[in-house]
């Protein structure tokens, strides 16, 4: 198809998670943006822009306002891919607390009702299938607008190759599970440096904390096996067309064990030739 858009992003997700801000960011990136396009018009719209060479980067906002769109959504997106379009779905999510707070601050009405919390939970059930087929899930709960824009800009750099964007994330279970994690690993079985007074105010990036964890032989054995497992799985995810993967490692507070394991595995994956971004969500708590 001559003149087809080389990038075709569909922005969707939970109401209040930042879809409108994401579309504005895509406009800043030079994309032609359309909000709330009916799914029934998706194929016709794609055919139209395919005849317009200047419309080579498209971003569409589609959300719960579309109504019973899930029935046809997956088939419509697959139709774009069979026509050779580089189409991707970005799903914006946020915690119930963050969404309720945003609606309360803006005083906007949720599309599914006036009881915001009940509406949000109902919406999550409706969108579960769509979230499952998304190419990338972005948790905006604690993000500033600038951080959201940075996450989106990273997504735009993806190419339809055998590459994968890997994100390694440490977190504390006491502060909640990360919403955008594809794989979650619990390392609370490792020796906890927090029980050592001299290590409590340090974190897993500090050598004394690392030495404390590694003094147990099972820790070293785990790290070797963990790295081997992850590196054996990554080619399989790539083969299935997975372009993004977020691997989250959790401990109790997210400052010591999970930080060290995340940092250690990141270095191992970089050595193996993968592009990896490292994040420590709760390290400052």
C-alpha cells in the first residue's frame, strides 16, 4: 500500500489514566491524532490515510465511550496488520486510587456512572481483554506529564524487527504490585538487609547491602539460575512478536533485595546484548 503510515498507534485504556494527555504528546511528536474514532470506521480510515503521503504517522484514541467495541476491536486491529501497517496498541492504566483522585480533582463524570470507584472497577472488567492484547501497558499512577511523555517517546523508537525493549523494575510489595509488569518475581526469600541497623538506610545499589545478600550461597545460585531462565525465555517472547517486556522484582519494601537483584540482572542482560532500562520504584521510600 503506497503511502501507508509507517507508524499507526492506537491509544486506549482506563478513563482517567491519561489518554488525552497522551494524544497531546503524540501531536507534539508530529502525529496526526483522532480521538474516539468508531471501530466500525477504522478500516475505512486506514484506507483513506494510506492514500495521503503526508499522513504517515497516526495516533488514534479509542476508549470506553465507544461502547460495545471490544467485540470487533481485535479483528479490526488484526486487519491493519494483515494490510502491512505497523500498528501498535498502547494501553494506559493507573491504580484505582490515582484514577479516583484525578476524577475528584477535575470533577469530570466517569463515562460509566457517578460512583467513580464502582465505575472504574466495572471499566476494568470490560477492558480486561483489550489490556491483554496490548503491545505495551503503561502505568501512569505516579507519573508526571513529563514522565508520561518520556515513556511514549521510547515507544515511538520501536521498529518492527527482532528487537525488544526490556524494562527491569524493582518494587516493594507493601506499596502494591506494579500494574504494567509482564513478569513478576518475588525475592523475599533472600536474606533481608533491613534487619541490620547499619544497612537500613542504605539500598541495594550499595556494596555493603549487596555483600550482605551474597554471603548466603543460595543467593548466588539463585542469581545464576534466574539470569539463565530469563535469557532462555527472551528469544521465545521475541519469536512471538513481543516488542516490550517489563520484568518486575519485588521484596518487602523495595529498597534492598529487589533493587540489588534488578540491578544485577540488568547488567547481565546488557552483557548479553539486550537494550534494558532499569527503574527502582520504591527505592526512596
